[in-house]
């Protein structure tokens, strides 16, 4: 499951992500909205960290209120804190409900809208809490030994599914009780580690009775099964669905372990009957990912997202429905050539709303379950992404969140093709900032196609001057370059620092049909690399682009791209930055954990000499082109990254230094595939821009913080002069 799927988790009733920031609440000061004021009018690191992060809009059962979260980061405490708010359906009377040092996450309405349930810390563990709709009467109602990672109440409010963990492997002390301090792990199968952890526990769904004040009769509905539900690392409470009559619950699981788990993406939907305590597989024989189950409001259908092929995480996500009376399964998207990311039923059970990358953006769509007609719900002219689906009970609006490359999430109401903003959490900050300009350009590719490319221009852009440029290389590898907002790879921040940013939707990205999306599999060093170079060559022809000062940056597959481009760019780049990238594909094949990913995308094992696809992939590994490296490169990585081990970055850095190429390496011993901690994030941004400014602007900072507020405007001005004084 890729990161774009993770984004879709925000569509769920509650989210595991809502727990970030929990921990140490008793010893922490309240993290609240910072008092930010811009001195330069330029979007800088300080502004980025000051932004409030809006999440989880939930419409009340009577359709009059919206519940949502807003989180802020504390650089001093090195963590974030999420608080709960409520407002009227039209955005008026925005009221804060919580004000605590610890996060409240995954909040939903219960008891017909009279109460709110959420997760927060209790005695060092996240637990389930309830409170009145006005924020009073706060009470913890669960006492799960390993905490609560998510929850979903039944429609009648009498039952709840709790996500918690169970022990999955024996420890050294279990095997040898006389060695209580032994730390060794005896491993005899694959999937012993996953993304950022050694696998010692797995999540399970627990069913509990709820009488309004406490939980009773807590039961693991997968007791004795060594399988995950939800599926790590990205699965959340969207993995579950209650029937409208509260008698059945569906859960998602990939019922494999070890090597079988490592080579397969075949997850299924299982329906558990509360009365009989029996479980039935609803998607047996459907071989790809089956996820995101949702009962229709009338109970006649179950909808879900389904991929066709086992072992392919970026396959087309089809929208299927199951007729509960007849057992008939229907693909509603047979005639629609794009991939869905999230779904939500309309209140009348006649259509399904969904999100999908489409031509460089992520609009809201609907599909009629009878005619299969797909319609765009949001305006086709929107240069924005939508990332939540909460239809109002009257069916007249969809409450959602919207963002773009120029602003983070805010809550919107969509009706009749019009999107109306309901929140303006970050208005005060963004009004102080002169934003870059975003433009869509169509770049001709080497095989005669046109490639949608986003270009961002610095504030106060002057076409009579020349500017250094950055090629942004996307990760995934099949993750859309839509109007995304990122707190790490923030294109607005790059442009605000005086760079023209080039962000191509190269081969392998969704939103341009399944053929365009699938082409990259087995062709990592091929057409998508030519697409990148085509975008650079296209922009170099513009008189305002300084062709001598262009950099390339990227993370994950984007990091691989940078390593690959380092050996084939033929003088196009003057600086490179690679984060968490694959440098040696042979090593990657044996180092990574999810083998289905390596098998599908790399083509298979390098020892299979009869496999032409695999042999081409490994013959064109970036490390085989180090003899052509001549461009300054910054390598960054997290040591908790088990998808792409930090050894990949270390090899790349060592190779560059041994070749005499200017190189730096930034390693985080406490980060995974992403840089998540606030102080680490700031350090990463500072080093990122210091490196680019040195090699693309000729500015060698003594202070490792070149992009502080007092330096931002000067940096933009300096960038605009590059090439005019040569």
C-alpha cells in the first residue's frame, strides 16, 4: 500500500493517525496556535511550522454541526498536539472543545450527536474517551492493556470495535527464561521487520459492549489468528464497517504471515456475525488489495475498493459493490480508466462519492450504482486536491477538505459543483505571505506524448531575470503529482526560496489512465527518466530559467531517480539531493521487507538470468553509473527506514566521496522513511536549502540556517540575479 492510499485514511470515521502527539501529556505544556508574524513576507520554514493542520471533518447525525481537529507543532517540545473543534454546518460559531497538553484524535459523533467519542492518553496509553457535545463530562471508557489505536461504534451505539495490538512473536525471555536480559531475536521467516519497526506485535479488532459509560465483554474477534487487521503500516479504522442493523461487522485482513505475507497483496473483506460469532470471506478469489468496506445506508449493498492483481500495490483501485441479497459483485468502474482513493455512500444509497487523481488534481467524483455513470462533483477548473468525504444527511452537500500547493487543508462544503470554504485556520499567516505562482504546462515527451507538469515561480517573479530551478522527482513510485501539500517536500517553500520548481507527472503516476500509471513497473531506469529530462530541457528553453543552475531533488523513488539521474543527466544538473532512495537495486531486493514490491517493480530476483525484465532493471541500477557521477550531492536518510535501508544512502555517499564528488550526508538515527519530528524537520529543511543555495546560487552560508526569516528575502533577491551578472 503506498502513501497515496494512506492519505485516503482521513476519510474514515476515526483514524490511527489521530493519535500522533499523544504521549507525555502530564509533563507537557499546552501546545497551541503560535504567535507568528512574518518580517519578510516570504514563506519560510518558520511559517511552515506555524501552520495549523486541519483534519477529520465529521457531520453530526442531524446535519447541523461539523466536528473537526486542528493540530499545531511545538519545536521546543518536539511534538504536535491535536485539539477538537465544532462549528455549524455553514462554518459559523467555530468553537474549541478541548484544551489539553495531550492530543485528542479520531473524534466522531455518538448518541445521536449528543456526545463525542475520541482517543486520548490515559496512564501512558491511548484509550477511548467520551464527552458531551459541548466538551463537558469528559471520561475514559476503555482500559486496553496495549491501548486503543482506533475505534468504530455500531449504528445503535451499543457496540464498538476497538483496534489494539497483540503479541505476535516470542521474546528471548519467552524462549530462555533464565536469560531475562537477552535481546537476541531468532528469525526463521520473512517479514520480521516492516517499514519502521521490528514486528513483535500486530493489530487486532476487539468487540466490546458499551452502555454509555463503560465497556464490557471485550472480545478479540480474530482470537488465535496471527494476522493483521487493520493492515500495517497505513491501515486504519477505514478497514472496518458496521451493517446498519448493528448485527454484523466487516474487517479487512491479509491472512498471511512470513514469506507468504511478504510476496502477496491479496487482502480480503471478512464479515463477522455477532450472534453466531462466525466469519465469512466476502472477496474470496479476488486476488489483489480489497479495502475500505462501506455498507450502503439502506443495508442492501457493500461497497469497497478492489485491485485485480496480487503483488501489485499501485494497480487500478476499482469500486465494487456486493448485493447482499443475491451475492452478485459488480465493478462500477469498468468503463472508467482511473484509480479511486476513497469512497463514501450518498445518503439515498443510489450513488457513491469517491476521490481520484485526475489530470494533475484530485477532484471529488460520484458514480451511479445502476448506470455506472461517473460525474465530477467538484468544478473541473479547480486547481486543488480534495481529501475527505463526509456527505450531509440531507444529501445536499459533501463536507470535505481542500488543499493545493499554495495552502494546507481547510474544510469546504461542496454543493452543485461549487466549493465554499468553512474554515480559515491559516488565513492570518497566509495573508502575510506573497505566494508563488503555479502554472500547468504540457511537456512533449520522447515518445510523442504530452506530460502534465506543474511549474511554480518565486514570489515577485520577473520574467526579465534568470532564476535557478529545481526538478522535483516524485516518490511512490506511483504517487500522483497533484496539487499536494507536504510539510517536508513543500514546493511552495522551494519556490519562496527563489527557485523555479519543475514538477512533472512522469510515467508511472496515476491520473492519466492505467497505461500511463502501469508503464513504470519493470522500467525504473527507462521512460520515466526520459520524461524527467524532457521536462528539464523544456524549461531550460525559457529565458528566465538559468540552465547552468538546475538541481534535482526527491525522496523514496524520487531518491532513486536522483541517484539514477546523477549518472545519465549529461550536465543538466548542478546540484542533487536524494532522501531515502534506492542506490543499489540488487541490495534493495534482499534488504526490503515487502517482497511483492520488489518482485513487481524490479521484475524479480537478480539471480533469475532468464528474466529479461529483471536483468534490465539490475543492469541499470544507479550504482552501476557512479563512474559518471560529477555533480555535488546531498544524501539524507532515517535509520528506522526498513523499506529502504539507510545503508543505501551510506553507499551512495561513500561512492560520491570516493569519486571525489562534493557530497554531504544527513542521517537521522530516530526517523523512518519520513522525517516526522519537528526539530529534525527544521534541521532537514535548513540543510536542504543550504546545499541548494551553495551550488545553485553561489551562497556559502557560515550559519547553517540560511532560510531563517531575516535571510529569506535576501535569498530570493539573490536567486533572481543568478545569470544576470555572469
